[in-house]
């Protein structure tokens, strides 16, 4: 049971790092162009097939 005294703070610390990274990605506007991503998928320039 002594290991729980180590594992719980470590897991909370790593979860806090993940939450901070997510908040940072929101504040740095990583998710601001969903329409551009949708249009980029349909663009023929990025097709997987080689050009003739």
C-alpha cells in the first residue's frame, strides 16, 4: 500500500501536465480552422495517387 503514496501524486501530476497542454493548445488557436481541414481533405493536390 506504500506504492499508492507515490502513484497517486505521480498520476495527478501527469494528468495536470496533459490538462495544461490541452489548455495551451486551445489558447494558441490550434482548433480554429475546421472548415479549412475539411476542404483540404477533398483537394486533389493531396491525393494519394501519383500524378500522370
